């Protein structure tokens, strides 16, 4: 019993019933065996004490032989089994001040009970607590498993110098044997299949080497696997298995948890000392809930709990990152497989956090393969994208990137990037003989590989001759000059941002062939945006505008095969590229999304475009052209074999709201040409619309096609209104028939929003498209030109309107409707012209209209300033 009194209790593992036979005959004797262990004792010492105590407690001193000795041996075997299976596992290390783990454990604890979920993947940024959570799970659940196997991967199990040692450790934990034991693959596979094990792979970077540990065979159905990683796309890691995987994004500590953890390390209490509230708040803002950073900084600050020490430490963090934090975070950066992706990360960390993802991709795509690189950064938890498409980065990750740049050189001018405004100022400044400090262009001219330049409210002295010609991005907010200095713009510029500038005229001195984005937002002195040519920009997809204040009279976009939207004018997309919510009650069209119809109309828009069925959004009207199909959705309430139909609006069904009108008709085009036609909707209550779509389908010479549309005019129609729908054809080469119409209703609480938030909608301000008769002439083409060359008969407009009106009223009609009466299309504009050319070098702006697609004339009153193109 003396041995027992010397041992400090470490754990008690239940009780064991030991049955043996006495000398006098068969007799059952039961006793309870309590096992005590010293945490620091070596394995042999522990077993010795257990064995001695076991024999003494059972009434035997270990010197007996025969049956009694075999009973003691059996008892020792029980002790060995208990120790190997319950105690001799690697004990997990948990932080001294464990904070927030229980809340995160509760979020995933159900995984252990789900028999269909074999694997749990915990992913997140470095220092976020992934390993701690895995250890916490082990500590709470080890008693439910026969084996606990923990492989500390530390950044990649595929490394040759590490994988053999890791495999030995894996085998040791699995078999409960001493370190260094080696088993062949067959024994490992049998053990994995037999034993109920909880297996942890910590800090996995690549999934391919997991097979080295797990093999290719089955494992015990009750076994569970935990993987921690810095990658957030792991669903394909175990595709060769039939295992179901649950992913958990490691949540950083909230403000209360972070404050508690920081206070525990810095002060030894759960709340900060009085007088340190603002300083702790600054640390919390810096760490953003990262447990490792909070622990490191809290421990560092605890060395001297004076206000002066805290302030000095916080000032140092602005200039340099703690190496212990930097070392944990940089692992993800070092794991990036390509140097281009690393350069991309540094660019974003220094200049583009908070910027629009698409905008950054445009700027950095050619040099750094930005789209794929951004995906790689997101996959390694170095970057994220907000719901409004902004690039976001944890402050610690951003500081880690900036710290990499700081470590390049102590001399700022020798670093690859200068992101600190104070450093930038010192780099650009120059002293005059009078000792006055001013900024010059001299330093910039010497930076011949400068690619990104961001300035704000800076006035640079000197000329821009020999300005860096490799510049891709020029962001110069509050630019002070009224015009662009010669030499400032270079041909490789991808994006120009001169928001809130003093520009009066924006007239680039050269052709900007690579330009994709121009931002002049807030330039209140800018007088006019006159001309925009984007010819032959084969990758251009969308043109958007920042405001509707500027004048633009000419706009050409011929040869832009990928262009699908010009903000404020039209959107044209294949049905296959639209989701059902964008089609709403016309979602059934997805059944025909791969049918083909050639488009005619605006030659600039239809050339080289796919033949798959397209949906046009224009004036809020949705329209598409189909082959001659039969579908139950095309059976209309009101129909006629003729090209017109008339009906009265009935009472609205209960709990319904009238939102618009479907209109359809069949047509045949007799020649391979572009006929002129309008859909006209007229009511006895003042509704009067005439619409010619920008593009429509040509079914093929002599074949039947269907034009289908939705008009959001529900608010204009009243019960009892007489509605007349007619198809007015102005060309002899086209025949129309089988006109049909149906009223479209929605639930009272449902809204019907066309997916073009900037375009004019029916019921909005259509004054620019209103004729003298009051009718709305919804057309973006100049049909008066067609009349002048004999394509239309004089008086055609009166036929369309239904009353006498001068054809010249629509002369020069443009994308925004009625031309300004003072505008003379034959006069050369000379005041403040803007000519932005994004085209092949072969394009000469002096070419005649007959050699290029004609420009669409825009009125002075409602044109727009380009933001992206």
C-alpha cells in the first residue's frame, strides 16, 4: 500500500472485475481496481506502479507462482490494455486560456453523431484556431474511440524529408505502440478497417498524400477523420472515396471573446485594466478576432503593463509586423504555386483592397492572370469577395503582404511597391534652392517599369515627356489640370480613374487601344463628352455610365461581338445565360434555349453574334424571336389570325395585381433583308406606344418565325379599357399574322422587375420619345434615312401614328429619342470634342460613313459619361 500513497492521482478509469479460483475449490472473488497515474512518469514506471499496486491490492506480493502468478500476469495484461488504449495516446495540447471553442464546437458537434459524414474539414486563415478546435474535439471525444491518431502535418505532408517520419507517427498512434515501430501496408489497412479511430490531419495543404496514410481500402464505419487546412475549396479532395464531407469555416472570435482572450494574456483577467480601454480597442481592431495574434500581442504587452509600453508597441505595429504573427500568416503566401499569383497578392494587398473585383481583374488580367489568380487567393483564405463584389482582406493578411514589401529593402526607393503616403511623398519631393519642398515628375520618369500609379490631390511640377510607358493603371483623384498634359497617357493604360478632377475637356492625345475603364465621376467642370468609338473591341462585354449629365452625340460599337449591354439603351443576352428569375413568367423559354435564330436590325450589334435564342431588354420591354414552335404557354387569352387583336380589360382576379401584357405574332420574311415594322398598343384611356425592337430574329427566307414580348404596363391599364394591339409592317418583304395577347398578373406582394435597372421603363419618363401627337415612338433607329434612299414611302409615319404628322419629326432620331432642334448632323463639331478610340490600329477616324458602320446620333439632353467600357 506504500506504493499507492506515493502516487499522485492522474486519472481513474472505471473498475475491473477479476474472477479467479481459490485453493479450496471453485470460488468467485470480485474486487474493484482503481488505476492511478503520474502525468510525467515514463511508460515503464507507470506500468510498474500499476502492477505492484494491483498485486498488493489483490492479496498477492508477486513472489507466488503457478496459478497465482498467472492471475497477476492476467491483471498486468488488463492494466497494459487499459493504459495502451486509454492513456498511452498522445495527449492534445490546448491553450492555457481557451476562449470561444465551446461555441464553435456546438456548431459542429452533430457531425460526430452523423454516420453518413465521415470527414470534417476545418478551413480558415492562419492563426484562426483550426488546430485548437480539432484538439478540443479530440479532448472531448477520445473516450468514444479505440485509437486517437494525430498527424501534425505543418504545411504539407508531401515533402520528402517529412513524410516517412509522419507515417511512422501515424502507425504509432494507430497501434498504440512505441514511437519508431514500423508496420507494412497490409497491417495498417487491416487496423484501419478494424479499429474505431479518430484521425486528425493538421494543416494539410495538398490532398493527394492523404492516401499514403489512409490507403485505398475501407476504414472502420465508425471512424472519423478531421482535416484542418488553409484552403476553402476541399469538396473534391476525397472524390475517389464515397465519403461524405462536412466543411466548417473557422469563425474568428467576436469582439467579446477577443477582448477576453487579450485581457487574459495581457492582464491575467477577463477584462482589461482601467485606463486601457482605448488601447485594447486598438489591438482588437488590428487583430480582427485572430486568436494567435491576440495571444502573441497580449503576451508581449504583459511584459510591461505601462501605458507608455502599450503605445510604443502599437506604434511599432504600424511600421512592422510581429515576426511570430508574420511567420504563421506567410505560410499561406509561400504555398502559392506561381510567382505571378504571389505578385498579384502583393498588388491587391497594397492597392486594391475594397475595389471592385471585375475592375481589378481588368487592370491586372494581362500581366498577372488575375481571374485565376484571385480564385487561388480565395482558395487559400488570403482574399474574399463581398456580396457587392468588393475584394476584401483581413487586416492581418494585408499587413503581412505589406510587411513582405518592407522586408525587400530598408530603402524605400529600392522596394517593388510604395504604398505609404509619407514614403511616396518623400520619393517624389525635390528641394528648390530656396529650400521650399515641391513634388516633381522627375522620379516618375525614372521608374521605367512603373505599372500602377495612385495619387490624390497631388500637383506634380515638370513635364510628362518620357513618362513610364508600361503604366497599366492611372488613378489620380482630384487631378488639378483642366486638360490632359501631353505624355501623361500611354498606350498600355487599361484603367483611368480621374474622379473629382478639375478637367474641363477630356481629350486623350493618343489612341488608347488597351483602355477598358474610364472613370470621371464628380468632375464638375467637365463640359462635354461628345464622341465614343469602341469599334472592334472583341472582348468588350458591357458599357456602363456613371451619370446622365454629359453630352454625347456619336456612339459607335461595331465589331464588338461580345457586347451584351449598353447601360441605358439595351441588354441582349442568350436565353441560356439567363436564370429563371430574370425571365420570371417566361421561364419556360429555357426549354428552347439552344434553338437558333439569326438576328437582324442593328448591324453593329448583330454582326458575329451567336444564333442561340436571345432575350432583348429595351425600354423595359422583354422580347425574343423563336422558330415556329408549338407550346401550351403560347395559347393566348385574346387572339386573331390577322396582325391585330382588340379586347377589354376584365376585372382583376382576387389577390392578384395586373403587371403587364404579353404580345406575340407570327411573321414571314420573303427576302434576306431587314424589314421595317412596329408593334402598336393603343387604348381609349391615353396609352399609345409604338415600338420597333433594336434587333429581332430572321427565321430564314420564306420560313415562319414568332416574336414574343412582355410589356410592363399593368399600372396603365384599367378595368374596362379597350386595348388595341396591332403589327404595322412598312416593308413589302414581310408578312405578319396570328396576333395574340394575354394579361399577366402577379400576387399582390410580388414585384415584377425587369433586369435592367438603368433603362427607361414604360411608365417612366419617355418625353424624349414622344411625338407631337402625344404618342410614344419607342425606336432607336433613324428610319428617316431609310425613307430618303427609297426604303420607306413618304407619309409612312402618318400611317403608323394614325393621324397626319410630318415625317421629318423623326429625322435624325437616335438612341435617346428626339434630336435636339439645334443639332445639325452635317455640321462639324468643334467645341471640346472627345474622341476615345478602342479599335484596331487600322481604323482611321477620318474614314467616311460608308466605310464603317454608321454612328448612332445621340441628343445633347440625355447622353452619358462612360465609366466602364
